[in-house]
C-alpha cells in the first residue's frame, strides 16, 4: 500500500529492493542466489497511529 504520508519509507523500500536486485546479478555467477521478499501491509498499532 503506497501512501503520500510516508514517502521516505517507500523510497527506502524501493532503494533496498534495487540494491538486492543488483546484488543478485553480481552474485549469480558465483552460484549465490538472493531473494527479496516484499511483505504487504501489516495491520499494527503503529500503522493505525496509536
């Protein structure tokens, strides 16, 4: 879920995902596989602003 209220969070998440994609390409010749799990929204007290 993307929201206008957390642009820095979304930028950091996108940056980390791009880093992992590059890392996967760099390590592929060595036989190392990199997995990037991007979890969806989790309903927590913090998410509700409590």
